[in-house]
C-alpha cells in the first residue's frame, strides 16, 4: 500500500495534479475527478514550468497531463525532465489518442 495515500473516513485518497493548457479540458477533468471520492485534486497547472514546480512541491501520487501541451513552439512530450523528480517511487503511464 502506498505510504503517501491519506486515510479519509476508511477510504484512501489519491493525490492528483492536473496539467493542461486548455481551460475547457481542465474543467472537464476536474468535474470527473470530483465525482470520484478516492481522488483529491491537489493542484492545477497551465504551463510546463508550473507543472514541474507543483509536482515537486505537492508530491502528487498521479500526474494527469496533456503531453501535447505546447509551450514556446515545442511539445512537452519531447521533454527529458523527470516530472515527478527522481523519487524512485513514480511510474509513467502514457495515454494518447
């Protein structure tokens, strides 16, 4: 069991960081996350630099990110920066269209 999960009323809460440059997509995903009692939205980011900062500060269990979020003409999915740091306890699941 993940030591970072928070016990809330007998249920484990999964801390989620959401990163997407589209306001419409962020609102839709927030609505879905709010319907799931086992998730806790700990932060939202619109830009890649903000995503890295929040990931390191908030230490989410899950990062839901638009991998094609463009910033300065390049795609974030081409970056080599480890988003959740070198914690040794993170995994990457990439979903595309």
